[in-house]
């Protein structure tokens, strides 16, 4: 049975559903899970709409709901393994960015290779456009931990993307 | 600032530059102004960041998602008064008391658990704690290690370069020291710094290596043996050079 939506909810969906879906997709790497996360995000927003006192903060608020829901379903493991995310050895001669435009799918494939505890700060940095300090606040982590994780994640991401780009544009 | 440190920091420019202490940010900008290779690297990192950000926010959205969302939300809109009439007053009162009792029980059990064991630490917090509390500090400002664990360096090479008794560092803000730190001085390499050790059971993300080959932020290296995780922190000289020398002598 359908009922009228809470005041302001339809506008909230109109304005932000694309961004929330994209955010969920970058976190989860799955269209189906992203649709479910987006739906759950707006349902939780509907239940807690009175908490949103500043309309300009709506997008960040929705991102936080989506991220918490994502992490609730897939909690960060208590033991962080670094086997797949090795420390960048700096400085090195830079091989240069290979030719070719980076596609959404290539990026997602590389993101999916990152463990969640490294993927989440990357999405907050590049998608949500947060600075290191705000990421630390959002994730309740020390700033140094965020710096360390982002450093390793960026390095891993770059290696993966360079590999993808070189494969798609050999020579 | 040298090129090595600059390369570590340029990935934070320009978006996250304000996360750096202002003195470091200025030192980095001064270095870039006079170092064309590092400036070129910084520009490339900036281009990469922009390219990545552009691709990151470009996500195709299913055509009918908007309609499905609105439809689902309309179906799930709470009906006014439903919750209020779902349970009689007496039942709700009992449920409220039971909830409080359960909450108090969980709180009590959690407190006992929390007080009975020292929390495990991330390697990054050990590294940060060592950098913040040891680097360039005079001995007079440091506390002698409280022997909360038996801090004995097993490797004979490290034994030779570790000076004096260990100092203690508290990372988790609880009572007692979490890390034991030995001053390290190797005049032949012009290296001065610290060897920090912590029981391996306290670390959640034990470094994979059993020898010091991983350099973190150009300031530390980390490795482990059967009992301890070790972090080497440089105050003077390069950790990388120390490790290279160490490995070549081991070979």
C-alpha cells in the first residue's frame, strides 16, 4: 500500500539518488548491492529525516548513512593484512602515466582489488572529496593511520590502473 | 627538505596540503620551487588525482532506479499512530525496563572485558607514536621502560648498535608502556635513530617481512620475528640506506 512521502523526501531523492548510487557502487563494486544500499540509505533517511537540520549537508549525511550501512553488512576485518597492499618504495623513477582515458570499469576493477579498510578512505578522498583530516574524523581513525592507508592504497591503485591501461593500450 | 621526503609528501598536494603542518607545507613548496624533477612529479600526481577523481564520480545509474526508489519509499512510509498502538502500555513498560537491564548488563560485561585486556594496536599507531614521542627528544625527557614485557633484542647485529637501557612509550593512553625503544647509533653509516619493539600479540597488522625491507613514509621500517614486531625510526641518515647496508652484510 502506497502512502504519501514525508515532506522533503522526494526532493532529497531527486537531488541525490545518483550521487548516493555512485558512492555505493564505488564502495561495493556491485550494481545490485549498490541499488540495495541506495534504497536502504533513503529508507533510513526517511526514518531519521528530523536529524537533517541543514539541507546543504544532505549529501554528506546520505553518504555517511550509505557508508555505515555498507560497513555494517561487510565489517572491516579486525586484522588488517598488508600482503596485497605493499608499501610504496619511494622515491622511484616515475614511469609516466600511460596513454589512454581511464574508464569507470577499469577504476572499479582496481578498487575491487583493495581490501575494504583501504578502499573506503580512497572513496572518501576521491568520490566524497574529503581531506585527510575529515576522513580521519569520519572513520574515527588517527590522522596518521589515514595517511598511511591512503598512501598504500593510492600506490596499489596506481599500479593496478597502469597495468589495466597498458593492457588496453599496448605500446 | 630532501627529494626523498618531498616525493613522499607530494601526493598530498594540492588537495590535502592543509593537512600538513604549515611549516612542512612551506618546506615542501620551497623544495618544489627549486627542484624541477620533484615539481614534475608533483604535477603528474596532480594530473593523476584529477583523472582518478573524474573517473571515480562517473558512474552510470540504472534508468528506472529513481522510480523504484520512490515507489519503495512510498510503500514503507510509516503509518501514523501504528507504533503507538502496537503494544499496550504495560507491555511497553516491561520492554523498556528489560531493555535498560540488558543495556546495563552489556555495559558491565564490556567494561570488565575492556579493563581485563590491553587493546591491540595498528602498526601505523606504533609508528606514529614512536615518531611523535621519540624523534629528536633528549634522554632527559623520556621515561625508562617499565618492563611491562621482557624487551630483549634477539638479533646480534641490532644488539651491537642498540645503546643503553630502553625507554618506554605509551601509545594506547592506558597505564603502562606499550613500546620499548632503544637508541641506535651507527657512526659508520652516519645513522642515528631508534629501534622500537612491541610484542607481536599486541599488533593487529603484523608486517609481512621478517627482515627490515619495508619503508613507511621514508621515516620508518618495520618487520617481525617470532616474538616481537620491530620498527626502526631514523633521526639522522636514511632508513633505506641502513637497510641496504644491513641486507648486503647479511648476504
